[in-house]
């Protein structure tokens, strides 16, 4: 009888242990090798799985970075922004650099806007006013926003009802930074009274704190209708946004730069630059995160290799006996590949079942706290698929190498092997 026929006959036999019976097959032998040492197998799957769990968690974070969203946080409208460039520390040595001084001769005025609107290619010009609030002996910057901008500024971590219409009806204001509200002695619905200086006149505001943004450009935010109800004289533009078609961006940019070349206290910014900055930051975060994961994954893979090597060494004589009665090299290869596949499936299962929920929670926490680029959640299918392919490829290569090394020894040497 041929060796292959002997092996097939052996496969059909049953092994009786007490009252239990079990068919011998390549798969059952592979399973027996895997479950033979449950503690080592579970430890290997958990170690490799932990590395992949970390990968899935990090992929849920860096894979959901929205660079366009982040760029728009830095520049709310259009292709270009002109913003008053003032000292944030209220410079006492050079008071001319402070906002209240700059507003008295505001370079962002109706004359400048009219000149911008005459530039060929300009589609729209938007503005936002700002003012200085004198609160308890200190000065703070206040933004005057319309409803559209108010909604764009909102995040999940904002405090209070954040109802623009209600604030307009009640004449309320909003805190710009929720983290500073308590430390400055304020809470929701507290009354506030302060002097507003728009560069033309000073007038008194009295109202309540209706809510607090996670992060806004300024210390306080006042609805546009609430500000206009105080009947201020003049305008106090703090921002000018210029929109244009993509084909006109270069020419409009040059014209605007020429227009403000001799203008002081104005900062010029482009959406293109903001987007590039966001993309560079995103790339650095991804490279750093995935480099860390590659190191963690290598440690997990080495543990997998160690487990499979130990399994083969301890089963070397058994493999020799099975090949002596007819198991082919092909069946041996399949058996080793099945062992690796079991480890791989266990690793992937652990990584997805544990990693995806934790990754979503991390994303939600980051979004609530206004972390870089967090906007809309989606499962990072491409990074996860790449992880599965890499883990599967490494397992196939490892099984092939181990099988090749095992077959280097002669059949007699393997049967005589005593461990």
C-alpha cells in the first residue's frame, strides 16, 4: 500500500479515549496543537490582539481627522481673511498695539471693503464686528456674531442650551471658553454688566450668560441682534472674509496683498495656507501614531512566532511519525497554515470587538473637547483592512518558513527527536 493511502486510512480511523471518539484530520491536528496549551495560546492571541486593538483605537482617531473642517475652524469663510492684528496681552508699554486703540482708527473699514469689492473676481465680502469689554477692571475681546456663524462655532462640548433665538429674546451673551468660566467666577445664567468699547463710543451691557462655547475666538460672544439693540454708533470690523472662484484665487490674492501693503495692524490669511497647515499636522500625527503601532505590532508578532515555533518543536516527533504513515508535505504545510490562521482570526476578532467600541468612545471624547480635526465619525475601513492583510501576510510567511525549516531534517531525524 502506498504511503498516501496509508495516511488516508489513518485519517479514517478513530481514537477512542474513555467514551469519546475523534476523527483525525489536518484541521483536527492543527486544532489539537493550538488548544494543547490553552494558556499559551490565549496569551499569544491577547498579546497580538492588544497590539491590533491599539491600532484600531488609534485608527479611529487619526483616521477621522478632517483637515478641511480643521482649516475652516481657523478661517470661517471664503478664500481669504483680513483680521485685526492686536496684542492679546494688553500691552501697557505700547498701548497703541491694543485692540481698543486700534479700533479708534480701524483699518478694516467701509472704504477698504468697497475697494475689495471692486477687485475683479471677488464674489462676496463678509464681515464680523468685535469690541472691547471692560469687566471687573480687566479688558476682554468680544465677538458680535450672526446666527449662521453662531451655529458653525458650536461643538458638542458647549455648555447650556446654546439657543441663539432665546439669547436674542432675552438679551443674553455667551462665554467664549467654557474652561475659563468657572475659574473667572461665572456660571450659567449669572448676570453680567460691563462697558463695551467699539472704538467710536462706550455703552453699558446688562444681561445674563446663556451658555459657553468649548472654544471661540474671543472671551465673550454677543448675538448680532443683541448688540444692535444697544444702538451702537459706527462699525467695528474685526474680520473681513473674501470669497472668489478657484480660477481667480491667485489674481485676487495678489490684488488684496497690494491693497493692504501699507496698512498696519492687519493680518492676512488664506484658506489654502490653513488647509496645508492642517494637512501637515494630520500627516505628522498619523506617521507618529502608526510608527508606534508598528513597534507594538512587531512585539506581538514576535510572540506569535515564538508560540508557533514552540508548538512545532514540541510536536516535531509527532509530525515525523505522521509523515512516516503517509502524511504528505502539502498536508503538513496546510496544518501549519491552519495553526497560524487560528491565531490570526483570534487576533482580528479581539481587535475589532474591543478596538472599535473604544475607538468610537475616544473619538466622541475628542470631538466633545474640540480636539484637532474631529468632526464626523466613520469606521476607518482602509486602515483596518490594511492591518488584516498585513497580519495575514505575516502569518502565511511565518508558517511557510517554519514548515520549510521543519522539512530540512530527514524523516528519521524527526522521528528520533526527543525534544
